[in-house]
């Protein structure tokens, strides 16, 4: 593969590349000098500058062609290397996705189980607290306010105590860590406010190209455009 790249690397190091870079720098300086005096141009000077722009575009095409002479073999070599690694990359990505999804399913189920356990403990503690409250009322009615207060206090702290005893979901794993990834969303475009809608510029450009100034799309203003071309 190195032998295939040798001509391209030699061309990249050739004096002509440095010469073209120097010429490009000269053109850049000349363009700024000429543009600075645009208010004082005569028609002849404007015409001369127009010809310069045309010739510089041709120079730019030459730069692009030289660049492609160098990059074509490099691109081919890169594609060959990418093709060599692609099967292994795709298989590895698939393996990561499959097992990673399984890990996320496991963690989600762990959280669900922990939530169910917490709800069950809360329900049990609530029932026990109600029983203690009822017992406290009976004891108070029997003339024992101190015992009644003790039972009421136990009933008040029972839900929090029961929740604290529920083990947290085991969601911490070695190798992988969950993080907050924000929120996902689905869109019902029929209800979406107008400011969130995106114009389909591909379709709009096709209509404008076909109908030009006769384009009739509400909200779209058509205007003429010009561009400079290098004359051959």
C-alpha cells in the first residue's frame, strides 16, 4: 500500500505545490488592495477586476485538480483500510448494543422491584400505623394517656422507618454507569405550534427552480440571484 501512495506523496512535496500556495497568497493580497479602492474604480478598472476574478476561478479549478491528484490514491487507500476494519467494527457494535440493552433491561427491572417493595412496605406500615392509632384511642378511652401518646408516636414514625428499611435498587455496576440523558419526545405535527415547524427547503427549491418568479407558495418570497462565472 505504501508503494501505491508514493506518487501522491511525492506530488504533495513537489515545488509546484509551494508555488501555487505562494501564488494564492499573492492573489489574496492583490484582491484586498484592489477592493479597498472600489469607490474610485473606473469602468475599465472594474472590467479588469472582473477578468481577474474569472482567471482566479480558473486558477482555483487548477488547485482543486492538483489536490485531487494527490488525494485520489489516499482516498482509495483509506477506503481499503476502512473496508478491512468494517466487519469487526460492525460485529463489535452489535455485541455492545445487544448486551448493553440487556444490562439496561436488568437495571430497569431492579428499579421496578425496588419500587414495588417500597410500595408494599409503605402499605404495610400504613396498616400497622392505623392499627396503632386505633389501639391508642382505646387505651386513651380506658384512662391511660401516657401509653396512648407512646402508641401515637410509634404510629407517626412507622411509615418513615419502614421506607428506610427497604433496600435501594442495585443499579451500580462495574464497567457501565447510567447517567441522566435528558428526555425523549414524540411529535404530533397537527398540534405543533407553527414556530416549531421546519420548512422543507428541498421541495421549495424545486418549485422555485421550475416556476421562477411565478412561484406561488404562501410565506415564500422569490427574488433573482446572480453569480460570477469564469468565461472560457
